[in-house]
C-alpha cells in the first residue's frame, strides 16, 4: 500500500487535476478529468515519442538478450580466468548510470570522441552521434545496450546452471553438435528464464531517463525523446513544471508495462497447463 498503491493513486490524481506550482502550495488543483490525456494524445510530440520508445526498447532488449545469452553460453564452459572475466562484465552494471552516460557522451563526442577517432583511422568521416537527428537515438540505444548486457548475462547464466549436464551428454551421444544442442536443449529449457528476463528488461527500458537525459536531453529537437523523457521534461526539465501532463504520460507507460505483464502471465499459465 505504501510503496505501490499510494504512489500509483497519486500519479492518477496528478493526471486528472490541473496541478501547477501554485496548486501544489494551495492544494486547490482544478479537476479536469481526461483533459490532460487528450492533450498528450493530441500533441505532435506523442507519435514521435511513442515511435522512439518502441525503437529504443525493442532494439535494446533484443541486443541485450542476444549478447547476454551468447556470453552466458560462452561462460558455461569453465575455463581459466572464467570467473575473472565474468566479474569484469559486471562493471557496467556496478557503475552509477550518470557516470556511464557521461562516459558514453564523451566517447561519442563529434570533435574529440574516441569512437570517431577510431572510425577516422578506417577512413570513415566524422559522425555527429549526439547532435544529429539521424543518429541521436542510435547513440543512446548503443549506450543502453551496453548497460543492460550484464543483467542479461547474470540471469541467463544462472538459468544455464539449472540445466542438468546429463541432458547435454545424452544429446552428444545422439550425435548432436554444439549448434544443435543449443537449439534443441539450451534454448527450449531456458525459455522460462528468458521470458522473465525479457519482461524485466522491457519494463526497465521503458522507464530509462538518466542515460538519454545526460547524453542528449531528448534532442536534437525530439529525435531521441521517449515517453519517459517527455514525462521528465514536462515535470522537471523546462524550469516551468507542468506536472499533470507529465503524470498522464507516466500513466501511459504504466499501462504499456501492464499489458506486457499480463501477456507474460497468460503465456506462463498456458505453459503450466500444457
């Protein structure tokens, strides 16, 4: 009730009243019903923010999961320095997000960033990663992928440890190679862990603010503005807080996350029944 129900109700209350700074102080916010939601859905920013959110989220979780799974399978075979290397892959997860985002912003700097310096060595011209509308969303997505790989690695590696070695021995005796073992043994048995990993990754990515805000503040223009960034900008990013539309956008994100959560529960229920 304290940590979930009350904040959720407070956010709904913010979205159906016209809360300004004066209204917060005096406590007399006018009830406007779904007017703020109509403003949000009718805004020219909404289609762009929705599209950017979809691209940012889907690309992030797809690459985070794929790379994390590949690393988990790689580390499943014990070898010298395996534990040390796994620990090194956790570094992005342990760093404060503001530090990581600032580092990526420096690396992708158009004039003196290390990424452009490396590309120049291969004859590729300067790319304005953070200041061009064509590449800003790609830049923040790359940074977010890097940040999410350790989470996927840890969860999927733990899932792999629960798959009995006898299953792989039986598959090997049946003549299955490494690739066939992955598709016929590893991937199917890892499906429950994969499902929850993807769901958690999706929910986390939907609400990413700090990485994008530090790197591009949602710009140039709205080229890297997601729903989460739009909500944050409305509430805190302009110097003129407009809390009600910000809460409305936040509630849209909550509904999207709930939809995917219910889809996961339905799939889980069907799997248990079968």
